[in-house]
């Protein structure tokens, strides 16, 4: 049976697409030309993943503006001056701010999934943004004529539709990106904000059947943008017990870049819910050096000392380029890391006899 291994999501865009994005933003090319470059990048991503032996594929988020803002494409009820997310190296990202309701997704992730599936017969997973992240769009001062309660109702309905659309379009698994979970403990060390995030996400997840939730997962990491993080200094012991209350069958946990991975594994061991599988990160997208297959193998074997092999999987810590303009990691390096993950996981499975 082996140990399953999956990508997380984003892969650095090829140079032609990066140039096309800049040209489109400057008005030098139109929507059709940009879409053509995106389609080429998706096809290349799928093909390269297949060639290095990935049995579960992703489109690498080649057509998303970012992992968090894709639902706002075509939506005009927001402005760019929303919440600021600071990273350890001093740079920031700014979320949009909702200015009018009702809140509706302008784009759904199933569109990306269907485009990817045109290029392969292998399973394709699809990442979606967790509703808790989009809840940060609502400003503290409120929105005239649109109370927060109405926004949260609309957000839950839209998030459900986003997830359900991917399941119906044939996703192997739908992964909710929940990077704001660890960040919330930096913003509110008491944990109240994290409790609110978990409750909102579960409000959506509880709308799915047990069989459907077996195809759902949640990814947590301390952020990864321009080779920097926003919450690596937050203790996982405060996050993971609450993370594992989410009603999904799969958890994707950044681990390779943790200073003490064995300590984190003991927390996972003690709190992983019955029947769930945990995919531990075995490659670090922020590191500028590709892991070897042997390093990955040893990381998997360490995890297997704490987690039964039949409940264990592997993944990359985070996406390699969650924002379209992030070129801090080369495309070739990302694929080298993915290849090491695949080879090293297979070697660990052989060593474990599974």
C-alpha cells in the first residue's frame, strides 16, 4: 500500500507566465493572452509532476492570483486597504477590505480543477481557501447595511459551494488552506480568535457527509512568502489540539522547517482524532537547497516512530509560491524538492514494510 504523498498547492510560475502577469497588469496584453499563458503553465506543471512520479497531482495554482484572494476575482465590493499580515523579514501582505454586501465568490476553485483534469487521468487534489481566512475581509468598523452576522451566513454558504463544487468535479481531495490558524495565536495569544476560526470552519464542514469529509483536509503552516514566515515563532502545542477538532479526514502539517520536529510529532500523536490521517511536511519550500531522498526517508521514519504508518502521509511544508508574484524559489528547485519527497517517502515505506 505504501505511504501516500501529496503536494500542498502552489508551484513557482514559469518565466513566461510571470512576464505575462506583469504585461497584463500594465495593460500590454489582454485577458485571452494571459489565459493562454496560464493554460500552458498548468499543462507543463501537470506534465512535470507526472514525469517525476507524483501519483496525486495539482495545477500548482498557476491561474490563481493568490491562494487566498482567488474568490474575489470579478467581485467589486472590496477595496485594497484591509488587514495587514507582517512577515518575519519585514515585508507585508495586505488583504482586501469588504465595502459592500452581499458577499459572493467571483470565482470558484472547481474552475481550476476542471482545467487541470483536462491534462491528466491521474487523481488531482484541489486547494481552497478556508472560510476563516475570508472572514478577515470584514472590517472592524462594519459595513453599512450589511451586518457581520449576514456576512458570515453568506460566507458559509459560499465556502460550502466552493468545496462542494470541487467534490462534484472529481477532486481526489479538497484541501482547506488554514495558514491563519497559527497566525491567530500571534494576534490573540488567549486563543479566542482561533476558537472562532475553528467554529466557523466547522460550521461549513458539518454540512458534508462522513464520506465527503473523508475527502476533505486542512493544511496548516506558519506562512511561506518570499522565503519568510509570519508565525513560525508560535508554539504548535497551542494550535494542534484545536486544529484536530476540525471535521475532516486529512491534516497536512508543516514539519520539515520546525526546530524540534519530534516534539511536534508527540503533540500530533496525542491529539490526532481517530480515523484521520496526518500528512507531515518533509520538504521545506523556504530552504534554498533541495532535500535528498535520504533526508526525506529519515524524516518519514522519525514520524513513523510516533504515528502508525497506516495513518501517515507526507507532503511539502507549504506551497512554493502562494502569491503569483513570489519568485523567491525557482521552479526547477521546487520540482527537485517534490521529486525528493516522492522518492524518500517510497524508501521509507519500503523500510517500514508497508
